[in-house]
C-alpha cells in the first residue's frame, strides 16, 4: 500500500523488533470515510487470521476527522 494512494490521510508507521519478526504500528488520521477505506484495504493486505491485525479508533471524532491505530505482526508463521 502506497501512502500516495491516500492523499487526504496522515499516515505514520513504526516497526518494533522482537519475537520472530516484530510488529508494525500504523497511526492513520483523516476524514472518517477515508480512514475507513484505508483500514479496510490494510486488513485485506494484512489479514487478521494470519497477522493478528487490528484497527481501533483512538480518541473522539472531531469535526469529521478521526485517528485509528492499526497493529499487526510482521509474520504469519
């Protein structure tokens, strides 16, 4: 997924080592409907059954803008 495909969103990604391959945390902020599309796309690319991917809202929706935290393992082994 290229961040340039989502120009209305602010996307920050961090990788944390540990375990077999560590995990990735993504913070995505933007209009509610755009964030929903991004989260759906992300869950399709990093399927929850293999990578334990979760997407959770962080804080309140303010003036139509929301932040979600996405987390996943970097391996499905």
